[in-house]
C-alpha cells in the first residue's frame, strides 16, 4: 500500500527554517560556559561518551567470528539431520517393499485378509505411497468391504494425487458393489476427464468389471 507519509508528501519539510533556527540557538547556548562549571567538566563529558553509546558501533571481530562459526555449525547440523532422515526413509522403504511383496503374493493366492494385513504393515512404514493404498483397496473389494476400499481411494485422491487413475477405477468398483450408481458414474466421469488419452484401457477395465458382476 502506498504510504501518505512518503517524504515528498510529508508537510513537515515546510517547517525546515524554524527547525534550523532552533538548532543554531541550541548550539550557541552550548558554547556559552556556565560560570560555576570547572575545567574538569569537559573531561567528565569525554569519559561518559564511548563508542558503545552510539547506535552504530564497531563490532568486535571476535564476536563476528563466533557468530560465523555458530552459523556454520548450525548448517552442518541441519545437513546431518537431513542425511539421517533420508537414510531412515530409505530403510523404511525397504521394509515397506518387503511387506508389499508379501501382500501381493497373498493377493494372488486369494488370501485377501492376509494381503490387507501386509499392506497395512507396509503403510506403517511409508504413509505416502499411493500403490499401497490402492492394493489394499482392491483387497477390501475382494472381501466385499467396499466402504473401506472407498476410504483408501479417497485418501489417495484427496491427499496424494487427485488424478490417480486406479484410485478412480477402484472407487468406481466399490460404489458399484454398494449399488450406488450415481457415485459410480461420477467416478467414471472424472477418470475419463483426467485420462482422456487412455480411454481404451478405461473402457476395457469397465467391461471386465461388468462381466464380474
């Protein structure tokens, strides 16, 4: 916002002459010595005026050096913490990957409840993987736990990737299982909107899903 106190718009400059006169008079009064004052007065004044009393002071080079060292130490600590977090993340990803593979194996064998447990274990290590939520969602669908499947799909779409194709397709499957045609059609509308170049795959998926009913 433009300030009305801009120097060129402040009317105080109109009183510049009177201000100058006041300063000159003040200086003249200072030059007139008081008869009761002794010659030690200037020395007292000199003793009371130090560089530390000024707003702009000469900084101690030692302090500046210490601050630089502190800043350097802080940055090194930040780098170390970032490296440690990155390493910990990689370790968690390895653990999650193992549980995901176990879940995939259980799913292929039709052990859907065990698959859900494995995907859940994986998600306890990595909470931002769309694949884990989607795989667990499909396992819920196989168990006819459609509402839980929708919750996983919604998390992906609302928190991770609003255009994630499999989330929209599995969400559609879950609503189909609940006989919620309006929500089913809404999912199909959005998946076709976001993935217009993959309509052939989408239509093939929907056809297979219809044959499963």
